[in-house]
C-alpha cells in the first residue's frame, strides 16, 4: 500500500504556481480547504484561475486570495455570496464564467473522468447557453459543456489514512470528491490522519489513487463564516406567505422527494409533519433534511443549500454534488418548489437575474427547474412598483422554458396544462376582478378543478 506524503500548509502552498488553474472543493465555507487557501494567500503567486462553487466569503477562503488580487478568473455557480467577488467582477478586476451548479459539478466530474464533455438540458434557451452548441436529444434541447480540469485541486476531508483514502463528514462532500479527481496535483486538508487499516474500506469516499498530499488542519468556528452557528430566523412571515406555503404543501403527495428553494418556499418546511411522509432534498448533498437545530452550527450538523445548519432525519443520506444533480436531472426528485421573479402564460420561469445587474449567481435553479418531475413556483403577484409578475411573456433572463406546473401567488393558484394557463383557486380576500386587474398573462378560469 502506498503512503501519501504529509506536508505542512506552507509546503502545500509552494505546489501552486503563478498562472495555475485551481479546483477548490467546498460549498460556501462547508468542506472548504480554508487553511490551504490562506497559506497560498501568504505567497506571491498570482494570475490564478479559481474553479469552485463560490469564491469563499469576504476575506475568508478564496475570498482572501481575491482580496490579495491573486485571482485573475473565476469559474463558478454563485459568486453573489461574496460582496467583494461581485465588486471585482463589476470592476473588471476578475473575469467570471457562470455555470449552473449541477453543470459545474458535472464538468469537473467529466474532466476527472477523461471525458470530452457532455450535453445537458440545463440552461437550454437561457443566456447561459448563448454561444454553446445545442442539439435536440431525446426530444429535449441540450447544451454542450466542455470538461473542467485543474493544475492543482485543493479539497477538505474529515478523515484520511496514511495511504490517502478519504472520508467526508455529512454535507462536506459537496464539490470535494469531484475536485479530487480532476487535477494533476491533489492536496487534501483533513481533520484527522489515521494509520492504514483504521478506515473501513466500505466507508471510503475518495480512494487514495486520487490524492497526492495530505495536510492536517483543524477547523474552527471562524473558518466557517456565516455557517458557524444557527442564526435567528430572518424568514419574512405574514398571512399571505403562510397561505402560499400551505397551498404548496397541499400539492404534495406522501413519499414525494421535494427540493425547496430559498425565500418563500422555505416556509413549506415549517408545515410538513412526519405524517405527511415528505422527504426533503438539498442539492449540496443530502436526502432526508430535518428542521434547524435549536443551537450549534456546521461543526455539529449538516447544512442545506442555503448554508444553514439542519438536522438529519432517520433514514437520511449524504452524497457529493455531482450525485445530487444526477438525481435532479435524472428525474429522481419529484417536486421542486422555488421562488420567481416572473412566470408567463407559456409556463416559462425567470428567477435568477435582473437586467442591469451582473449575472453572477444562478446556483441550482436551472438544474432543478428543468430536472424535477414537477415545478411549483411561489411568488408575490406584484413587484414593489405594482406591476404584475404574472405576464404574457417574461422579459427577464429565463431560468427554464415551459417548465412551470403550478404557480402559487398571494392572489391565486394557477395550473399549466396543454390547454394553457388556468386559474384554479383564489386566495382569501381576493376576487376574480383583483386577479384580472393585476395579471397581464392570459388564462382561463376553472375554480372547480
């Protein structure tokens, strides 16, 4: 059995050269190789290309490299969680390439698997597909994505043995496993290193053949940034939002696997009981999501896609991001419930970008909108200026085309069928005249369905 070289953080930093392409594991600051990144921040290397879901937080993880002006280009899914990354992109200081989260994970996986790319339905018909080859495969428009591979991968694992076999802790697998497969040099930052033989072979998540160096480093609360502890709930709760959440819950069936987006959809979880038999999925790598703990943070609990600590229900499971999005694209998630900026009469959804603002954060929305078996959208009916968000045609950048099955607003419930958009339920205190006056989409009325 081989032995992987154990080195210090400072020695690890010398493996990175100016101009290198880095692939970095982590989702937010969970499973993020923060100590390796901070060691690189102490060096003079620059002109780096940073591939990862996000560029850390302000001054933390990849955010420290960015603050030092060491990153030339970033390829990722959600830069908006770091205000300094947004500023760097807007100023032109850092080039950015935005990919849907599942596409990013699969592109790294393809790079590690020696593939020449792949076709995906995610992002078809949206601004992120512009300039890319598109084909119709199995009746769906699919976009060609090239593989991603790095010079150096920096990953975070929970335990390693001296051969380099790795175990991840709860939702800390995320992008780490695919990152470990897709670079010429792989450096794993780990909490604990044990002798060969102490890890059960059936519990090894990344085999030793992918790992070149081990660095032992202890994670502290400060390393976890915004996930360090459970914060007081900042959910906006009022009667109309509660009514929308309960209407969405009524659309679900026992045994459904359901993914909840941020915003109003998160309220749905507050009304799910054990008798409902609903299984919650989070795209960063967990099935069987439970409620938030009363106290504690990401050192003690898994986190959800909102980077909020949650509990694990009996029968739950953890997996990496590529597997998670394979579940979504493969039709193994029954329902996605997400927010919206606009829905039109053609069942098109726009929920990720506003003209005039940088296109810097799509996350998993495109994957879920096009991959889940059913899509329920929860949103307020009107913009702050009183204009309708239920329109004849979306004029915001599209998330996905023709995907909405049910739209629930604070005015009404609409369903989309082959015959078009149908109003099926009015919310309390709302009249048909109210809906007509505040809706620019065309729809029929069937309050008995």
